[in-house]
């Protein structure tokens, strides 16, 4: 690799956007919709409770954010622990997002 190729490659890398970061201990800094879209929506498009079925979410809304978050963290039925989220804060943010959306 020539010296100019290395400079060119370095310039391209410098222009690439940085990967988003999430604070693991601050749910308010995490975009629940982004987490839902990335980690939850795919399965909930096919499995209960489906994202499109507000009536199916009613019992979860009654349970509240804390209890649903604890359930997701542990896993339930075919859903693995944490669903597809990476942190407990991401789980909480996605639960808050979907429960608010389904009200």
C-alpha cells in the first residue's frame, strides 16, 4: 500500500459517521423507538402480542412498565431473556415506547 493510499483510506475513515452509543444506566438517553425497531418489532410483527393489535397490549398496559420490563428481562415463552435488547435500560426504553404507543 502506498503512502498516498494510506492517506486516502485514513481520510475516508475519518469521514465515516460514528456508531451511535447508548448510556447503559440512563433510559432517558435511549430512543425506545429505535430499540423497538431494531430488537423487538420483527418478532412482534409475527408473534403475540402483535404490534398492530392494541387490544392484545391492554393487559401489558395494566401491568405497567416496571412489571413488563422485568418480564422481558427474564424472557417469556419463546422470547429469550432481554428480547433482542443489549441492556436493561434498552429493554425499559422499548417497553415505555410500545406501551405508550398502544394506549
